C-alpha cells in the first residue's frame, strides 16, 4: 500500500450492500462498477472489502467529536477512491450519488445448503437484495420530496401535517355578571369574550433548490428552507412531535405525548402581547415546593400576581366550588372601594370573634332576625326601637337607663 499511496488515483462508483460494520467505524461494503461482478454467488457481499467513509473537514471525527460517519443505507450509490491504488482493496468513500432509479430492489431468498460453508444469495448484486428497502420510489429523483417541492407529489409528512391541524380551540370566556347588592343598586360586571383560536396553517411553500432537507430512516425530518419570502425552519419527530418557525417569525410547537420542562436556575418569561391557555384537564401549581423559600433559605418564594391599570381578575366556575384555604395563616382582603358579595343561598361566617367597624352607617334588611348570645351590650347615644304591633322583652331584670 505504501508504494501506491498518493501516487495514483483510482476512483470508483458503487452500491452499498452492507453497513453492519463489526468494528462500528461507519464502514460500508461497496460493490464497485468495473471492479466487482454482480454475481452474488461468485462474489458474495461478505467478501467485499470494507470502505471507510470520508467526513468533511468541519467534523473532528475523533473520540466521538464531530459528525458521526453514518447515513448511507443498503442501496445507496457512492463514489470514492482506492487508497491502495490498483490493488483496489482499501476503498475510501468520498460521497453519495443521488439519481432516478429505473428499477426497485428485488429481495433474494437466502439458500442454506449442507454442501456450502455459508448461506448464499443466488442472484444479482448492486442492490439492496437482503431487505429490498431502498430505493423506495421508481422513476423518481432520490432528492427528498420536501426539497423538490412538487405539488402533485407531496411528501407524506406534509400531507399528514396539513390534515392534523388543530382548529377552533376554545378560550376562557367570562360571562357578564349582575350582582344584587344589599340596599344598593345592582352592580354589573362586564363579560370578557374568549373567541376560539386555531393553529396556523402549515406555511410550506418550498421551491427547488432552496429547501435543505434531512430525513432519517424512521422518518425524523429537519428542514432549513431558504425559499425567498417563504423561509422556514422545521424539525419533526416521526410521531409528529416537532416545531416550525414560520416566514414571519411565528413558531408552532406540537407535542404528541407528554411534555417536560425542567429548569435548574431561574426562568424569566416576557410576553409582550396576550396569552391564551386552554387546558382540557386540570391545572396544578405548587409554589415553594421545597418549603425552604427558594434556592436558599434566605430567598422568599411568594406567589405574587399583579394586574396593571384598567384590567380585572375574572374567575368563573361554570359548575363547581371556589375554595380558598389557609392552613396556617390569615386571609386578608382589602379594597380601596367596595367589597360586594351575593349568594343564591346562605352566607355563613364562623369564627372565634367578629369585629366590624364602619365610619358610616350599618344598614340591615332581613325577613327575620334571630340572635343567640351570652351577653348583648348595646351602647348608643340614641336607641330607637320601632314595631308595628308589639315588643316582647322576657328577662328576670330589664334595666332601661
């Protein structure tokens, strides 16, 4: 080999027939035109030399760094050269060659006979004869359909994405509320109409040769589309989970199963517009889960909600209860204006003591009033008791001063 290294350039074109490299170096067995016969009995794939792939200079290709030298499959056409010159036993693969297959691969049944020392495939090579997986299409370019951009021959993933678009998702809707207030005119709380929203339409409008596509065997896809005025970035898992950045910069993310976001530092989110979140199931928020106040004991971890000027907090439960519980602490309400409560049935309050202080009047209106207390003390500068019929006072001693 050393006598031929660098002194001659013998190149080849061939077809990958095996990629199961026992050394896991990314090597491939190539049947080369003009060097190897197509007869699989005369020259089995197992007797072909292993060919090393050539990675680009941008890939370190050492200790796992850079791009893994994998990608070609059985049936891939490649071009390369023999580093040992005319001996043609040490092939190097420079790259792969797309084409327009005129025939699809034919799977050849293996023959096992006691008269031969190993299985045989009686037939022709230069194809994926063991699995017949590739090429998949006849009389069609090997360039990905997403890159070709033929409307009459779309990629299956594009058809699925368009059909799988989510539309008419309901948003939170706050109905107008009329509150009857004791001894006051009713109060009207304006409604907040939450119209439905839909996932934007798929913006794919690629034109050859601007869309740079990568697709794996299982169907994972990556697109870097540079089509003028239709630039996109799209990554998609075979299950349909993925994201797409639209030409205007909008981003659509779809997760087909569970989604986990784990942040070990702080998280800051700034939304300059509005946010609409629709959850079909329940929502749980656990603040200060560690119970220590934050990442260290000196940091407070409050749950703080601030609403800016000229905006309301609207909570509407269509059927159910609103429960607020403080296990070890107080519940404090303060309003610079009114606090209005209306109940369709009873309003019940229970506590150890009850203090009420008003700088103005206290007005009560009820059908009947019953008070049960140990001692009832009333202090007033003027005490008026009026009744239409009678006043009953039943006590051992009544002092009127």
